[in-house]
């Protein structure tokens, strides 16, 4: 997942710590400034889609907002 986001593996510490009768390694992941500059437009597009989804989620199928007078019992 981190690599899909633009992170690169900088190193790997084999046998980093002992837990439950075995050693576990540790991956060291970094996101360089250059890589971030290439990826940030992609992240901005994802955030735009998320904002659009959240706006749609606040709207009823009939097109009224959830906070509208229809739910509060008001007259249109």
C-alpha cells in the first residue's frame, strides 16, 4: 500500500525485534520530496472524489439535503 502511495523502501532491518518466539524485520519506507511532488496531484484528485461522495451522501435520493425542511416537517 505504501509503495502505491509513492513511498520507496530505504532499508530493511532483518531480525529487528523478537516477539512470539521469532524475530521480526522492519521495513524503512520514505517519501522523498521529488516523489511527493509527482504524487500530490493524484492525492488531490482522490480528495476531490471523496468530497463529492460525502456531498452526495448528505443528499437524499429525491435530491433534498438531509438538513432540508422535508425532514424537519416544514412546508416546502
